[in-house]
């Protein structure tokens, strides 16, 4: 039961991290595009391209990598 609670809290924490990183990275990239381009269309196209890449890699970096490291540590500790 404690392990299940730990998993739920960990998933909740990773979700907060994911949402925070999404907001920060998108606003930072938009600011960079607005400095480079004067027209609104170029900024929106750049944001659409960035969003496709962000949606592909950010969940992997936020959810999969920490879960894999945690699983590897648990496996290593149990098999020692």
C-alpha cells in the first residue's frame, strides 16, 4: 500500500514538473521567436513546429527516464 501511494505521489509530482516545464519552455521559445520575427504568422508557425517537437520528447524526459532510473535502482537493490 505504501508503494502504491509512493507511485501516485511520484506521478503527481512528475505531472506538475511536466506542466511547469511545458509552460516555461513554450513562453521562452515564443519570446525568442518574437525577437527574431516581426510578423505574427512566422511566430505562430515557429510555435507550431516547436510544439510538435516538445510533445514528442518532453514526456519521455519527464516520465520515462526517471521511471526507468527508479526501476533500475529498485531492481539493483533487490538483486544485490
